[in-house]
């Protein structure tokens, strides 16, 4: 009997991004992104696929060097001691046509917690070089304090400098690997 080959898709980093937004001064959102990350989707059926991602914590970029350095410090990601943020799926459930719920374990700064993201499957297509690609859009929100990212400052007018809620978005494209 012939063994079935498991399909593996790897991230195409040149056509992918992971961004986040955090409310600043309780009045507007500040955007950041991670420049270096990788991910794989393994499986022949999306709903049974194992999805893994790794993000280089020192690749955080907010277009402000002082803020980036603060985010890399022990107040936030502690990039020197925790080099990566990691995600590993536990389920990928179809909600309707191209909508899914992705649940998994997100590890930040050594703390692992379950999270669920809304995912839109954009479909598959071949690029001009014959590579099969698959696209996904991901949206979600986490409370940063659940991962020990507790730093904040009180405002004179009441409230805090940085919101606890972090909105996460990703636009990712994967390329099918040949067996």
C-alpha cells in the first residue's frame, strides 16, 4: 500500500505581512509590524492542517527607533531572552464559504495562551513561474497583559498611555512545496 504524501505550504515572506495596532493616549492607534517571520501549513485538508508560525521578536518595527527599542526591552518582548513569538494551531474550523476560525497556542515571552483568529481564505492560484500559492487574511485581538507585557504609564487626565488590547492583522501567502 502506498503512503499518502502530506502537502506542505511554506510562507512566501515577500508577499506577507504581520501588523498590529495599539491605542495610544486613549485617542488613536499606533501601528507596528514584524519584519522577520516564518510559517508552514501542513496537511491535505485545511481543516485538519497543522499551522505553525515563528516571529523574530527583535524584528519589531514601528517607524520610531526609541519605541522599537522599548518594545524589544524587558518591559515588553524581552527580545534578548525571548528571541521568538510562536504560534501553533489546535484547530482550523470552517465557518462558511471562505471564513474560518483559527485557534491555537500563542507564546510570547515564555507565556503560552490559547487564542482564536478570524481567517479569510483568499484561494489558490499559480504564479507566472508555475508555483501554486494560497492566500489568507487574519484578524484578531489579544490582551497583552495575559502574556506579561504589563508596562504602562498613567495619564494626568485619567486612563493609560498604551491600551491593553492589541489588534493583530496578517496578510499571508504560502507556496506549495513539491514532494
